């Protein structure tokens, strides 16, 4: 069986799915699709912790599916802007676990990960499958990926 590491940029997937479809991402359907015929090396969902009950329930659902959930606190700046991005953490874990996997699945549309995908494929010969919303996924990431899989109806929860 093919070994796979699965990394999900929860905020990116949430906002792009909502913007494009007005619906939420179906993590169970995603898990079934990316793990079929594969051995999971590591699966991590990266999220921002606002401390509310609904979010805690969602995080527990992710854990029940099979994800390790990594949280960063939500930081509200004095100017009203917010901070809470996982790019460096995702990159570090992708290098650490991706080099020991035949496939790395990255669910994100963030173009900053284009360099990461390129590094994994060229240096470690790891295939990089990117799941993202078509039209809202950076072209740099799509081009660097071994495969781009568009998030569509099959990976969304019903309204």
C-alpha cells in the first residue's frame, strides 16, 4: 500500500469552500478519498483556537476521523486585524513526514506552499496532491503539485 501524509489548512479550506459554494468541507468524505488503498503515516489538521464550544466540537470530530489537531490561539490586534496562520508549522511537518511518505496530501489553496510542493517532489521524490477550491487556489501551488484535485460537490457537506 502507498504511504500518505495528510495535512489540512483548516482556515483556508473553510473560507474558500464557503466563498465558492456557501457550504462546508466534508472531512469524512475527504478522509475516505485520500486514505483509500493507502497507509496513513501522519494526518494533521491545523486550526485557530477561538475557545468556543462549537469549535471544540468540530476539533473533536476531526480527532475522531483520525486527525491530530494542532491549534494556535486567535490573536486580535489593536488595529482590528487578526493573526493566526500555520504556514511555517505546516511546512515543517510536511518536510518531516513527507520525506517518509510516498504521497503528501495538502488541503490548502495558499500559494506560499508552492515552494514546499516543489521541494518535496524534487528533493524527496514525494508526490504532492493538492486539494483546493478551483479558482481560489494559487496557480503557483497548482503548478508545483504532482496532482491538483478540485474540491467539488463530492467533498462538500449538504446545505
